[in-house]
């Protein structure tokens, strides 16, 4: 006779579950850099309503020992789901409320204290069916005997390291890789979305600087033309 785990007979709703594991981050980048990806995606996919990107949010699933024990990535992206669940913000990402749709992408940022990113969490995401798993480890890569940026793709049930950078993810229509970013005028390395041709998407500060530069160029060109007209004996203000 088939034995059914009693805890699976009645799965809790998102309202009954904690939204995270309450583990504090050990540096500001663990929130800053994933949120940069979120804000960038909100602009790139502003017209789309079939995606959800979360930062430090619990994922509840039934592929582990207990569906009440979540895994909490630094960030993840799901496709084919509502941006707002029933028009409201999610408390957590509960797989049985999302038509069992796993994230297509999970990002883990290795911190001062190793969190099993290369083994325990990798196995959790493999069983969950996460297609792309990104491990960003700019400060402790040598300690962990890994590269600062690694992308794995789930192929035939096994994660295989992807070569090159940025890595194009055709199923998501996005590339991901490292580049220099700017936060409040301070530059630092971080993760960014890329196009299929390898060009990165500009952040809000970069777009603002680009607009300012275009404005300055337009004003300089206007002044150049005005000076030319004056040299020819014309008043540019009375033409």
C-alpha cells in the first residue's frame, strides 16, 4: 500500500509560512547587487507581466524532507508566473501555489561564512528543477577553490558548468555576467543583465549620465551654429 507523508496531505498556504529564514546578510552587497538586477529587469521587462524576481525570499517546495522548511536564495527569477500574485505582493514563493513552477534562475552570493553554495544548495536546486544556478563569489573564490563567477545549467538532471562570460540563457532571453557598476557615484563590480550579442543593459545612473551628455552636446552644437551665424552677420536670436 502506498504510504503518503502526513505533512503532504495538507500543505500550508503562503499566509501561514514565514517569508524568509531571518538569517541576516553579512555584507551590504548581498542586498544591493540582487536589487540592482531587479530594478534593471523592471525597466527591461516593464511591459511584461509573466515574470517574478525576488531578493532574499523563501521558496517553499515539496522536493525536500519538510515542505515547511524553505530554501532562501539571494535572488531568483521565475517565468510564466504572475508579477503580482492575485494582484498582491507575495509573502514568499510557495511552489504549490505557483503551479509547481520552479525558478528558471537562482543566484547565490557567497559570503564570509560559507553556506553550502557548491554542494548542499546545489543539490537542493537540482532537485527543485532550477535550470540555471549562478554562484557569485568575488571575495572568497580562492578560499573555496572556485572561480569568482560560475554558471551551471541543469542538463539531463546534472548541473554542468557553462563556459564564457556573459552567459546567454536562451530560455530566459537574458544573459548574465559581471561588469563595473555605479552606485551613488561609487564604482564597484557586480552582476548585470546582457543581450544576446553581449551588450549590457544600462542602469538608471548610467542612463541619466547619458541623457546629460546628449543635452550638453546639443547645447554645444546649438552654440556652435549660433557663433557661425554671427560670424556671417546674422543674429541667431532674430531668425
